[in-house]
C-alpha cells in the first residue's frame, strides 16, 4: 500500500471545491461561514499574542523600576555618611563650611553640601 500526499495546490483546490455547488456556482453561506471562522481564529490568536507581550513588558518594567529605586536608595544612604570631617553632620539643604590651609601653603574655603556644623563647633 503506497502513501500518497497531496500537494499544496491540490489541497487548495479541494478546499475551494467545497464552496462550489453542483452547477459550479459558489455557495455563499458556506463561504461566509469559512471566512468568519478564519477571522475569529486570527483575532483570537492576535489577542493572545498581544496579551502575552503586554504581560511580559509590564513585569520587566516593574523589575527595572524596583531595582533602580532600591539601588538609588542604597547609594544615597551610603554616600550621605562619607564625611571625614568631625565638625559636620548630615543635614539636607545646609552647607558646612570650614577655612582650610593646605600643606603646600594654599588656603581656601572647604564647603560640604547637605551638611551642617555640629553643636559646639562654631
């Protein structure tokens, strides 16, 4: 027993033949049903793909925002206490100033942003 396979053109012909009546006229109700089923399948498939894509996008966007916010909070927390000057402490929107004479003879005003003078340091 030999297996026979239909080519693409034969399959299309047999697909189209079911819409033809005995007299060769197109059966409109059958054709409309076929087209409607095909459109519904395409709409369903595109809806599923769009929903899946949107779900993946929102989950990745949430992770990125969460990680970046967490990292920024950690960086700010670590950076706010990196002061080697004993006369200053952290305070938002304040400036801690000190007159400095360097070893090479230069001098200037050392300004530390977002810090204030501790009590007793003048």
